[in-house]
């Protein structure tokens, strides 16, 4: 019985280990500023930690503007994302903790548990309506 379970799970283990070692796509957009999916906002993100250290908590800042360049105050922003190739989210629950003014928002609780390709997804609900944006980043090996 145990032998059958072990041999049945080998293909799954092999597939999981191959996925873990995959390189990120070569055409990955690593820009830290771009329009939201429906063009309602232009969003910029930046880490306030330099360098980004694996397994350490750090903060990011998001700036949300209208396409005309006007800052967006009072936005409600939900944070998501993780490692697309590993199919898991962040080991923490990052969230916006403070509106800094001029369309800037403080994101706390960011933590990358390993090197590789991570995405950061922002769901924004503000004056121009609901929209979302995804950023990609590569966390290097320490």
C-alpha cells in the first residue's frame, strides 16, 4: 500500500520540483509604473527597502494618479499576489496602512520568502471606479 502511494506520487513530486526551478518568462514586464488594466489609473510602486532582503518585513509605497496626472486621494486598495510559478501567495498579508497624501499610500507587511519571480496585485477602488494592476519583480538570490 505504501509503495503504491509513493510510486503514484512520484510524478507529482517531479512536476513540483521542476516548477520550483523554472526561470521566469523572458518577456516579463518589470516596470514599476504603468496604467491599470482598464486605464482608469496610472500606478507606481517602489520598495522602501534597498536591497530587498528575503525573509525580512519591509514596506512599499504605491502612488495612484489619474491618467491626467492628478493624484487620487481616498483610494481603497486591496493587496494580493505571490509567486505565479509556485502557485502560492505571500507568507504575510500586506496591506495599505496609511494614506501619505498626494496619491501616495504606504503598504506594510511585505515579505518575500524566497528568491524568484513574484507579482504584486493591487485592486483599486477610487473616484474613477474599480480597476486593478499587476507588477512583477524578481527577487535575486542573496
